[in-house]
C-alpha cells in the first residue's frame, strides 16, 4: 500500500462521491463515512509498512513517524466527523460538493504530511486550502471564506518564496536535503525559516494572524468546524515542527544573544505564541456563540503548541505533539457536541439555549470530558501534555511565558465552563421541551472520541513512546524517557495511572456520599422563578447573560486588530477605485491624453 | 482651458520627437545607400512607374491588405447604416443647370478615372486614385439630383467580384507558379501599355473595387431614417 | 502541401464572395472557419515567400513553432466561438471572416509594414464586432485610441526604415545585432506605444472598460480572449525576436508592465461587477505577459498567454450570457449616459447563487477562475510555479515578490466572486435555497458542453502539464532573447 495509491484513491473517490450524492444524498454521505473509516483502518493496520515507493514525476512521498502520527490524528477526526454528515445533507445547499470537498481535503492533508519535496507539499497544501475554502460559505458567512483564503494564501506565498529561495541557493526541493543544506548560510536559513514559519503561524492562528479563525470556524457549517479546528490548523503545527527541527533553527541561531536559554529570535517568536494564548483566552471568555468561543480556544491552544515546538527540548516537543493529539480530539469533540445540540435545536448561540442536560445527557457527559481535557485536568490527555510543557518551561526558567501559560490554563477553564453551565445546566427553555437526545449515529463517534481522550489520559505511555520515536527520527539527541507506566520528567515523574486511580477513588467516595444522602426534591422552575413578577426582557435573566461581566469589564476597551486588517483592505480598494476613476473613463480625450503623456515621459526618459 | 492643455501636450510630444529625430541620434545616414531595400526596388523596376512596381508587385500582399481595409470599412458603414432607405432631403431645391451639367461632366470624370487606373503602371495614379475619381463622379450625381439612387446591388456585385478575382489571381499564382500573387504573365517591354504582367489587371480590379466601395459608402451616408 | 497563406487568404476570399451572396453569409462563414480550423493542423513550418521575390525585397511569411502553436489555438478557438454564437453572427458574418484572416496574418507575417496592415484589418474588424452590442460611445472611444496607437506604430516603423533601410523582420534582427545598439530607441518606443494600445497596458488602455465591460457572449471572448492572445504573441515576436533592446529601455518598458500588473489587480479588487472584474484581470495578465517577454522569459510568457486565453474564453462567454439574457431594457443608451445608470445585471450580489440553478456552467466557470487564481489541480498553478521558478533561477528576488503580492489580490477577488455566485445569502445567515437570486438566463446545451470540455482540458493540463510546457519550450526556443529554459514539470525532466 503506497501513499500515492491512497491519495489517488481518495481523490477519485471524492469525485465519485459527488456523483453518488447527486443520486442520493444519504448514500453519498455514508460513502464518506465508509471511505474515511477504511483509510483509518488501512493506516492503523499498515503502520510502518506503508511505503512511499511509487511516485509520478515529482510527486514523491516519504514515510516518517511524524507524518504517520499526524495522519492518524487527521483520520480519526475526519472519520468521526463523517458520521455526522448524513444528518447535515438536507441543511446544506450543495450536498454533493460538500462530500466531494470533504474527501478532497482529506487527500490533501495526507499529501502534505507525506510529501518528500516542497513542491508536492505546496501542491497539497493549496488543495487543502481551496477544498476547505469552498465548504465554509455553505454556512453563515461568505466573507469568512475570502478572509480565510486571503490570509492562508499570504502564508502560502511566503512559503513558496522561501521554497524557491532555497532552491535557487541549494538546487534541491527535497525537504530534508534543502533544509539541511541551509545550515551553511545563517542569513538565508533565518530568512527561509521566518517566511515558512509565517505560513505555519497563519495556519495555526497565532497572533496577529488569528482573526480568520473565529470567522471561518465560527461560521462554517456545523459539521465542518470540527475538521477545521481539530484537523486543518494542525497543518501549521506540522510545518512548524518540520522547519524547527530539520533546519534546525537552534543551531543556525547559535550566534545570537540568548534569553532564558534560547536565542533571541526564538524567544521573540515564543512571545507571539504567548500573546495568542492571552488573546485567545480573553476573547473566548467574551463570546456568546459557542462555536466562536471554541474557535478562540483553538487560537489559545495554537499558542501552547507553538511554544512547545519552538523550545526544541525533548520534553517540550513531546508535550507539543501530545497536545496536538489531545487538542485535536477534544476540540473536535466539543464542536461535535455543539453540532449535535444545533441539530436538535437549530441554534448555537448560548443565550438562546439552556438546560440541555435534561434532554441530551450523553452529549453532556461527552462535552464534560472534552472540556476537562481542554482545561488540562487529569485523568484526560490534556493533562499529560500540559504537564510536559510546564516541566519543560520551568526547566528552562522561562517564567514570563510560563505565567502566560498558567493564565491560559486557568482562563481556559473559565471559558469552557461557560457553555457547560449555560447550555447544558440551567433552565430548559419551553420551546426546547420536545428536544430529543442526539441520534445514535452522532452519539457513536462522540463516545468513541471521549473514550480515546480518557484512555490516553490514563495510559499515556504508548503515546509518549511514539513521540520518542518521532523525536529520534527528527534527529534529537535525547528523547523523552518512559518506563512501563511512568513518564520521566526533569523535576519529577508522572505516574498517570496512579493519578487516575486517586481521581477515581475520590469520584467513588463522592458517588457513595451522593447515593447515601437524601435526594433533593424536583420543583418546576418557571412557577417560582419570577416570584409573580412579569418579565419584560427575559433575555436579561438568562443564566448566560453577561456571564463573566466583572472580568470582561477589565478589558472592555481592548484594541481590535480586525480593524487594522479591514483598514488595509479598504486602502487597497480605494487605490483601485482611484485608478479606475482616473484611467478608465468613457471619453476618448482622457485616454489620448494619457497616451501622449506617457509617450512624452518615455521619450524623455530614454533621452536621459 | 482644456484645449490649451491639449495643444501644449501634443506640442511637447512633437517637439521631443523632432528634437530626437534631428539631433543626429537617429543616424539617418548610417546605412550605406546600396544596402537600403529601396535601392533594389529603384534598380529593378518591373514597370516604368516605380511606385506601382513596389505597390502591386513587390508588396502585392500589402495592397491586398489595404483593399481589405477599405472593404471592411465599407462593410462597417453598411452594418451601421444599412437599414436606411430614403434619401436625405437637401435644404435647397434641385438646380436644373447642376443636374444637366453633371450629366455632361459625369462621363468625362469617369473616363479620366478609368484612364488613371488603366495606365497606372505608366503614369502616376493607379487604382486607388482612379477608383476615388469614379466614386467622386457618383457623388456628383447624388449631389446634383435629390432623387438619384445608384444601383447599389450592382455595385456590391462588382465590388465582391473584383475582390474575389484579386484573391483568385493570387491563388492561381500558387497553382501555376510557385508563390502566392506571383506575377505569372509576361513582363513585356518597359513602357508599353501591355506590360508588367498582372500589374495593370490588378490595378483595374482595384480601381473598380474602390470606386464601387466609395459609391456604396456615399449611398449609405445619403440615406436617413424615415 | 498546403500553403499557410491560405489561412489568411481563404477567409478573405469568402468574405469578398459573401457580399454577392447575401443570403448565404452564415453558411459561408461556417465553411471558412471550419476549413481554417482543419487546415491549420496540416501546414508545414518554414518561411514562405509571397510573390516570387526573395526576402528582404518581397514579403515573407514565417511559420515556426512559435507561430504554429499560436495559429492552432487561434483558429480552433475562433471556430468554437463562431459555432457557439450561431444566432448572433448573421449580421457581421463577413466582418468575422475578415477578422479571422487578419488575425492569422498578424501571427504569420515576417514584415513590419505587413504587420501594420494586418493590425489595421484586425482593429477595424474589432471595432465593428464591438459595435454589435450597440453601446456606440465605447466603440468610438476604442476607435480613437486605436487609431492613435496605429499611427504611433506606423511612425515608429517609418523611423526604423530610415535607420536600417529594411522592413523585413529577419533582416532587421540581423542588422540590429550586428551594427550594435542605436543611439536612440525612440522608434522602438513608438512601436511599443502602438502595440501597448492593443495589449491593454496601462496608460494606453482607456478603451478596455467600455468595450469589455459591456460585452456579450460574442464580443467578450473575441476581444478579451482571442484578440488579447494574438496581440500578446505579436508583441512577443517583435520585442524578443526582432528588436534588440538595451537595459535602460528594458527597465523603462518593464516599469510600465509592472504598473499595469499592479493597477489591473487592484482595480479588479475594488469593483463588484462581474465583467469589470474579468476585464481588469485581463489587463493585469497582459501586464504580466509583457513583463515576461521583455525580460527574456519567452516560453513562460507563452504559457501565461495560453492559460489566460483558455480561461478568459470560458469566463467571458459565461459572463456575457449571465449578464445579458434578461429582459430588454426600456431606456435608451442616451438616457443611461445622462442618468449614469446601467441596465444589465452586472453586480455580483444581484447574481448571487445563480450557479445553484446552473451547476454545469458553475463548474466550468469555477474551473476557469481557479486556474486563473493558480490553484493546484488546474493549469494556472503550473504556469505560476514556472514563472517563479525561472525568476529565482536567474537570481531575481524582487519581481517574484511583486508577482506573488498581486497574485494574492487576484486570488482574493476571484474567490470572492466565486463564493458569492455559488452561495447566496446575507452575511450572518446560512446559505439557503430561498436566498438564491431570481434572475436566470438561457444557455444552449451545446455551449454548456463545449465550455465544460474546455474547462476539463484545464484540469487535464493541471494534472499533467508536460504537454503544454514542452510545446511552450519549443515555441520559446524560436525567440532570440529567451534566456530561461528550465521548467518545473510533472515528469521530473528539466526540474
């Protein structure tokens, strides 16, 4: 089974799915489920036996552990999300195109991960961009798609510029060779690094390029947001890992000044990651729309991942990789629960929802587990990655960045709790009395994803060992050490099953107390709630209204970077209008005048 | 104000142009006169009118192009003004003397025109001026008589036929000789009426074609909407 | 052994005959274009003398790889355009035949004055073709500017003759290289000015907005795709094969090309009217092609022209149909000028979601636009990669940055256009069937299928571009000043 055959099969199947969907929507959607599951199974079974042997011309692939790791993450997210597709077919304007682009973007991501040379990577990178870009406008916003494309392409073009710059100097497109050869010249290496890193930044959603994330993820169709947020942003992480470790950037910048044990360039870039954490967290706390909130949370998590990668420490990279895994699964799960709620109620705005726990209890539990992972609390995977990252930061002594990371962690608890308490807990609205639990086709993937999160939180060793394998493949000298159940860190060990055991013990104690204690009596809420008063504006009394108002007041007057980009775009438009007004008029006199003026200038210029 | 600026700009451009042309940088005399193409044309004329030998023999393809330009212009006029059928009413009445006078002058002008293009290879003139004279004669008829309409369909047939014959002569050149528009007839003596091979024939074709085209254009312009 | 001269002459002959057979002009036109489209595949390369006079005293027709490929594309596309617009061509059938002859002559000729003659023929035919859409003020504008351009070209040719004593392109190229650089490049600048009018470079292109902004499905592809491509190929021939420029002039002229590129993209970004977006994009692509020709990237320029011609053919034809097939207007053109209104439905937002009703057209349109935006799986991607590749190999680091920046703007407005045309709905609301526009248009099934086929060829070339790249390489090899000869292809090869 070669990568090329898998990719070609996916592309062909995506076109086939288009036609199948034209015949019957549901069958087409189920085809996507089958195809993604099949791909996942193939990858799991083949493991290392996958080969990149076959190739067409410059389309060459190479199999590395890093690529396999990312592909598995992507495939898990895609296949679980695919289960939701059949339910969304009637809500989308172009179901055939949706299914086709769904599979095409998957093919693109696999191509990116396994690319052997930069041209192939760029081709598939762009395929991912345009495949996902056309799905976004099926949702709520058209400009979101254009903004996504424009920012993503800005990154792609700096990436392309760097690729060709490296080729012009070193004569090869192959990723490993080209990056290794760049070690020779520090200036070119740093320039290429920054240009390529821009592409990674923009894809990950690091400040100041994060503005497309809430627009795109928040407004995309509900079934595609998990893929955008859990899957596609990780492409940026992949690129960042490649260029940080293969250059490697720490060797190239050896001669620069060192701050907190890292070269100053790296530290400045890490500051950007730290700022994204703060910005993402603060903006997420403000949001009313559950999907935009989760999108900002992706911004913040992108910051964690970036810091982990740039630190170039074996614990940090391991932490970053596990965080990628954990965040992909958790974020996808959270988006899926919101999608399930939206499927049943028709809205994702938290101020219009409430009390869903009574009607959708399983969805509630799934969401709860996802946010426990996102907040970094044991026994979920998120805790493992946060522990590793904090270890690495503390070891280096970078307390500023560690502070922002702590702030982000706590803040994440604030914002993930809001949908939980507002959406699921709280009062059930009268119009939602007849809402049923999410259909079984939706429950299965959500439970599977929660199961994965829980499993790797309790027994992370297989995961950590795989990251060790990736690190050695990437050329690290030291790799993270694990023995049977313990992960060894620099300042202490992490014994995950022990922690889980303690947690479970505490949970059982609480459960026993709950069962023994007298039950509370259920009272209907609406009769006593208003105490006889008439509510003129019920929305003000909603549990989610101004939920964190005191905290939000602290940063109410924050500067808005969206305005900066909007102003830039407006300037370009004005320039265009000016040119149209001056040069393109319907009266021939003006045209002839410009011709004569130009000829005068040319003749004069030539004379000189 | 606008006119002043326009005149100034055009004047400036022409000034720059002329300065550049006449300050020696264009090196008009750089070429050895013997190498200039025109020298060859001057030394090897096919007929006694040197201009004709260049226009209709050496560069016959260009002349075919020019003829086509005129043809497409007349097609354009026909396209834009083609639907109109009634003659424009002049502001003055027809003058008896003008009408009769033109009837006398008309054949003379036509004969002069025909002479010009038949003798195009011997005397200055040729197909284009000759045809223009014929067109001018037709214009006289239109001006003199407010009810006059030439038989446009006949002229169109003449125009089409002449053009087609020109092209067909060229194609015959491929079949009989080896090249398009090759001069396949005998060149004859320099200075004779029957000399120069195809050249007088082509000039006759061109003269008639131009005449009919101009007539057609005048006819279209002399019409108006009802 | 079919002479290439017949490609020029046969349509002219049939045009002359058609004046007599008024009723049969349409079948005659069809015969002419079909014969041309078939004959173009069987002519041989070489230099063909006209009139039995050796060069440089006679006129010579030059058919090499460069002209041959351009001829093939021209004749096939022209035939397609005529076949797809059968209803509209009855009135101007003769003029179309002359346009065909003129364009063929332009591509083949080896003589400067002959080029002028064919330029005039094509231009006048173009004026008439544009006049079919009844917006006469724009035709007038085009005419005036076109005539100014032709006069400048002619003057430049005259000055060149006085300097070099010949009008033959081969001999002129020889003389220019052997006698060294002339002291002044004024004649070449005048010729540049003349051609710049037709190839839409910036200060010379005041006519483009009026002509192409009001185009229908005949005028649009004709002027925006076919004429555009031919004029650029002619420009390439003159400025890389015949004239020898020095660095100063090259930089001067490249500045105009770069300004055109930037201005075109920015103007397209600022408008929301469908045809205006397409025409400004054409302006920018012309600027890019001229820039590439002037700086020695001849084969890549041929690729750019080819990709642009194919894509714009589809786009202008669909745009013409989409914006024109609605109810006839109640206002005359004069009233529109007075009140500064427009009549046809040009704004993208009024056409929002129109592809939901016409998905096949939408696919063709999307494929062509995505190729223009140079996204992978489409031909335009490899074109752009090769442009950048050649520039970097020569050590040029500034031009790629400019080209990438303008590409970004281009991609943004193309995606904005596509996204709105496929998905209706206000901002913040889901795209639903109810929000789809109520406008609709009729399009012939045949047109639909042909456009889909052409767009499929763009996809096929996108997946396997080697066919096109090899041909462009051969074509570029015929040009003198063509420095870069390595490409990124799919099959390793010259990579």
